[in-house]
C-alpha cells in the first residue's frame, strides 16, 4: 500500500509493527492501575504486572497479603493512564477505567503461591483504547482481518489484537534465554516474562515449540537482559524457538558463562538471572512457568533493549513526545 494512503487510512505512518528502543531513554511512559468492582481503591501495578501471553492475552500480578481484596476479585480492570477517558457503561464500577488512554477488562483464571506472594493469572476479556481516533481504529481492525500472515504466524481476532496493542503500550523488555548442557545450547528471545519478587520469576513459551521442550528437559536456564544496540541480533534469533541445540561457537557469547550453571550468555548481556523451573500451567497456546532465582548478576551498565507497538509509538509522535527508535527496516 502507498505510504501516504496507508497513513491516511490507518492514522499510523510507521510500517514496522513493533519498534525497538533503549528502555532507559524512554520518558513520559504510561502508568497502569488496577481496580475491581467491589472497591473504590486502585492499585499501581505499573512495575509489577507481568505480560505472559497473547493468545489469549495473559497477565499475572503478584499480590502481597495486604492486597487480599484485590487478589480475590474474579474480574479486574487495568487502566493505562495519561488523561481522562470518556464514560462507558461497559466499565461501570471500575475506578481505574475513569482515566487513561487504554483499559483492559480481565478475568481471573488461576493463582499460585510463589514465595511470599500470591501470583494471580488473568485472561483478557475486552480491551479499548484511544491511541487512535475512532475512524482509524475501525480501519485498522478491518485491514488486520485482510492481512496475509506467514505460515506458522498466530492470527488474533479483532478485539484480542486490540488487547495486545494495549499491552504493548508499555515497553516490554526483550531478553535472551540460554538453555542447554555442555557444549550444546540454544539461545532465543522472549518478551513474555518478568520478576515475581527478588527470589522468583515467571515466563511463558509456546506449547509444542522446541524451546519449550528444551526448557522442560533442562529445568534450569539463564535469562539475560541485553544492550539496546543488540536489537538486530535479538530478532534474528527468533527462529531458534523451533531449532535444535547447537554448538556454543554458533552464538555470539560473552567471555564468561553464567556463574552458577555455566550457561553461555549473549555477548550483549547487561544483567542475567539463573532460574530453576518450579511449576507450570497452560493457557491457550502458552505454557506459563514459574521459577526460583538462583543468581541475579549485573554485568554492564548500558540501556536495555525493549519494544512497543507502533500504535503507541504513533500516539507519542502525535503528541510531540520525542522518542529514538531502533529501526530494523529502512523507511519504517
């Protein structure tokens, strides 16, 4: 499609679906607040909620004992806040839906006691945002249904894709996972992960993928936050979710392996955690893992790699918020 016509129809001038950036360079990010129908209180979960799946949308929130009422709620709303949101009967009773540019309605599906926290898993029910105008939101939904996807790519129904857009309105850290034994290993990226607390972690992998099988076979992994400048490498390694282990020499590795497990680490590592698998549960195409943190090590002081959806990037551009993106394709 002609670039000008595409921009007029969709309201988005950016071609690349997900835009890489240096996390520490991004200013004026959104905050995320949780509310329930049974309370007027809201809880700031900006830095604690975990994005773990996209089919369906899966989020997890670690609660402390003092948050018992919120943890028991069968439904919650997350408001992504940066200004007032018009009233809508669908969101009646959810205080967090009163403000912001986006909101997610979620239902509780599972919970697990992880250390001192109750980790509650939620599935997306409905999402709405105003990062684009009503006409452009409609056109994006219509064009998305016409889009041809590569073989093996997971198609999302219209509102589920809106939920995913909303989830990626916060920068999500792209890390590299090391798994394997001896001189053979695999190294693959993930952005569906995050800490439960200092001693525990959670992530997800696609059921049936080789990466998922390798993690379950080895039970111990290293997950590395990497320098933003390694964005091209992270995307190239995406194919390794379906690849067999290779010799260590096939990868660009740091001079020193992980301290406890001896796993190969990417050369661009900034911080890594060594993890031991505790348990898992399945939801849609995802296997959700919880881990014990064996070691948490900072290696370098460099901005970390993350990415956002182009819809949020356009919203920032429309408001004159300066952002430096690391583009994988020319003209994007």
